[in-house]
């Protein structure tokens, strides 16, 4: 790494630190983290993926999100290797399968995740999506893990407004630290009711797939003339525009996955982008805010 490279990294790290999101217990985390869906699937890319995660940590993107589902544990194993020696700098998030979220399985499931991640605790443990286990039972299991020191806090993923209301109606449900849902410029349904409901209760939203799932939707967003126009005006890439848009409010945590060191550097630099009111109005005209309740998007 050249001196110039080191200076650039230091500048980006400072910018990332300035764009933090506060959890309900007062803990601050970066608004831009690192996702790991599909990481660890290809052994030939393992070293590059580890280097990419480590560079992301150096850049201040210290929140790393994974799950026992990702590659049947392969992603957790790769993350465990990537954070070796720097665990104390990382805010580590993992997720439990719905069928493992009951009192009979959640402790063992958490223990296996900890083993794969080579750590003794998670900073945040999420219910991956709602299944057949009652929310009250999952909360009880999560609270036991907190008491045992296995996790610092817990949250949920893919829960819509009605589910969140039910969760908060359960004993201990208001201790939910976050809800991770699909959110990007082309999927704004949560802005109608879920996002406002969580904001009223100071529950941060974690946005997965902030660049949209790879495929026709992402290609459509990247190729959109308005997205291109605004990107060119700011001298940024369309991908950086999408990330800057996703964290514009200051209370959303985006967790894009990076496929290379160049990509993670590009992601991190998105925190320095400030979209103006005119930019946002132009984007709203093409990708309008929801005017009615929308089904929760899930991929």
C-alpha cells in the first residue's frame, strides 16, 4: 500500500465514522456495513473475499452481516477467518433460521454460528424471517442468550409492520434492536408505514440488497437516464448513487456485498456523497414514494 493509498483510506475511514447510526441502547454503528450473502461459495475466490472484507474493516465499514443460512455456514466460516485478529473492531451480525428460533434449538444454533465465526459472542443476532415459532418464544430464547453473554442484543429481519406491532406487544419485544429488510431505490414500500413506525420507536432499519438483487432490476436502475444524469453530475458511479440514496436519512444501515477490493473501496466512498434536494426530487419523479400499503419485498 502506498502512502497515498494509506492517506485515502484514512480519509474514507473518517467519513464513514461521521455517518453512524445509533441503536436503541446508544451503541453507534456505521451507516454502511458489509453484507456476505453468497460469499464463501466459491473456494477459488476465498482469498480475494477475505482481503475484501479486511479492507472494508480498514475503511471503517466494521459492521459485518452474515447468517447461518448463507452457504450453509460457509459465509460465517469465511467471516471468522477475515476478522481474526481484529474481532474487537468489528460489529458482528448473524441470523438464525426460523425453524431454529425456538427454545429447543436457538442456543445450539447460536453456538454453531459462534464456532464458525471463531468468536464467543455476537453483537447482534437476528431472526432471519418469521416462521412457525411464536415470536414470544423467540424473544425468550434471544433474551436467554443475552443473559448468557452469547449475544449483546437481538433483532429481526423481514418483518412487516403488523409483525413488528405483534413483536412489540410481546414481553420484551420492545428490546428489538433492528429490523433488516429489503430496501433500495427500486423498492420503497417500507416508506409508507414500516419505516415511519420504526422511526417513532427508534428502531433502525438495516437495508439488505441496497444495490438491488443482481439481474434485470439492478440493470434497470443502473441504466436509468435520471440515475445516470445525477451520477455524472456528481462524478460518481450509479452504484455509489444508490448507496448514497439508501443512507440519506441517517437512520438506515446499508449492507452491500462487495466482490473485490476495488468494489469495497467504491462502496465506502459513497458515504461522502451528499445528494441535494433537487437530486432527490428527480429520483422521486422516476421512482416515486409509495402512496399506499405495499407487500414487504423479500428476496
